[in-house]
C-alpha cells in the first residue's frame, strides 16, 4: 500500500490506515478517493497536488 503527502502542510494519506475521521476506512486506495478530495489538515491542496511518498 502507498502513502501520499500534501506538499503544503505535510499531511500524509496512508492507504493501509485510511482516514476514518474523514470517512475512508483502512485499506482505501488513493484511486478510490474522490477527485474533489482536499487535504483534511490545511484544505489548501487538492488530490492532484499530493505527491507519492518514497519508501
């Protein structure tokens, strides 16, 4: 599973953990998030702005 990071504030979306507070259970793939997804911490960046985190 992959992780994606907001370039503005550093929030990371981890597919393995999901984001239950935002309604995305563990195992929710990045591709399954809506195109309208915004960073839940800063709300400045959109899904297209997130960068994959290198393992």
